[in-house]
């Protein structure tokens, strides 16, 4: 298994997060301390320009990055 993130100290707790913010778009990406390696692999290849509203979180049940606010803004109105 390859490592994308360096060694984490023993004091790191699963509830700790790191928030990255793009200086131009202001899009925020929330990185939880215990994200799986696959989450980082997906994030590297993700087209962040397609995300209009953040924050962006990794959904463990769906195994994908998503912005609930962005999804809500693009929902199809009921007929």
C-alpha cells in the first residue's frame, strides 16, 4: 500500500479536520484526519472547476467527493 500523506502523529484524532481553500474561487475542501487513501487519489484527479459551491467533503458511504450545497443548487425542481 502506497502512502500519499506522511506519517501522522499519535495525537491525531479522527474528528480533526484540515480545511483547504482556493484563493481564487474560495472553494473549501475538508480533509478529515482518517480519510482513506482512495479519497486522496480521487481528489487529485477531481475537476474542482465543476464545483460551484462548497465545502467539498468525502462521502464514505458513496466513496466519492461531493458538495451537498452544490448538489442542492443543481437539483431538478419537482414537476
